[in-house]
C-alpha cells in the first residue's frame, strides 16, 4: 500500500520518531559534508499553486543532496493549471516519478492526488494543514530542549500551521496552549483529533495567560496567502496578539516564516537571541529529507 503524508498524524508515533531520527542523522551528515545519496536516481515532482521560498528550496536542495532530482511544476507548467482533472495528473505523474509534493490551496485537491497516485504524495501546504512545517518545528524543539517535555504557547491565528502543530504536539506530548481572538480558533475537528492522539490543547482568547510559564511562544502571519481581502478585518481582530517584548518573559520564539514584521511579531523579537526561526527554516531541509527517505 502506498504511503502518503497529508498531515502529520498519517505517521504513527513510532514512525514520527523514526523520521525525526533520520532527519537528525542526515543533518549531521550534511553538516560534516558526508555524501548521502539514499535516493539516487529518484525523482520528485513538485506541484506549486502557491508561491514559496522555503518549501521549494528545501525540497529541491534535499532531493539533490539525497542523489535524486526535483522538478518544479507551476500552474503554467502542467495541464493541471489548464483544466486537466487531478486524478489524471496523479495517474500520469505516478508513471514518471517516485514521489509527488503538492503545495495547493484546497486541501481536498491534495487528498485527491493521494487517492489516485500510486507513488507517495506529500502535502507541502494547503489551507488546512502544513505538516512538513510541523516536522521541522518538532525537530527544532527536540534539538533545543533535548526532548518534548516542553510547554508551547501558540499566539495568533488558528491557521493551517497551527492545526498541524496541534496534532504534532499531541503525538509528542508537548503541553500546548493556543491563544487566538474569538472566531479564529483551530477547527473543532483538529482539537478533537488531538484528543484522540493523546492531548487536546488548551484554547483561550487571552495571549498573556497562554504565554505565562511557557518555554516557547510560536506565532505566524495573521493574513495568509489568499486572504488579502480580509486584511483590515484581521488586523483589527488581532490587536493585542502581537509577539513583542511586553508579552514575552525570556521564552524562546518560533515563527514558520515569512514574517510580517511589525504585525504578528516585532523586528526586535525576530532578531533577538531567543528566536529559533532560523533553525526552524534550516530544519525544513533536514526534516523533509528524513521524510523522503522514510517514504522512499
């Protein structure tokens, strides 16, 4: 049976630990300049409906370092952007490549790819989930603290990044509190799934309460790609949820990037010694290499 990675809990706890162990090993080998062509001769098709910096570069570089090849497929590069059904694209790509990564708007489009593909499909981001970011987040926390006996406060929008992290936190035992304005909480299905996985997060509308006693404060943009028409409404709703010096008390700070400096996070915090954001960004490369070798 073909394995897919549509959200982080498509892995079991043991498989998640395996992926993170692989990532740690591959990071060490990369840092030491030791070749690791574990996917020599393999090809990764990368479908992009949404633009990206970290996703494209990390997957493309990762496949190169693993001895394989990555193909960038934008909306104007393949027939999927001109009306070809997703199921047809999935079937054809399965005859050409060894894995497909898709960064798309509609989550159901990625699940449709997975339904019809006979090679692994990796969710590179949808409006509902960003599991590859969660892998990098978990790797960063593990590196920083040595384990997952950590308290994390999510402050901001209960968006796709938050929803995948909620699942990842439940799988690893991270103590998570999510603080959002009313109406912007992670969806009920995500919270219920986290409870099934081991622990639902505490959800609050008070950012100060959420960060008290936390080891890490995590935030993301308030206005995501495709939500530009909601900008003024969201900026008003998120007043008081900025991660700044007044909110923090020595916690480490995470952000998946890109950041809207001066909105959800201040420039001073992002540039401080407490920021783990650059480790997170680098760890996209290593975590995804761990995942690709697991699926391959």
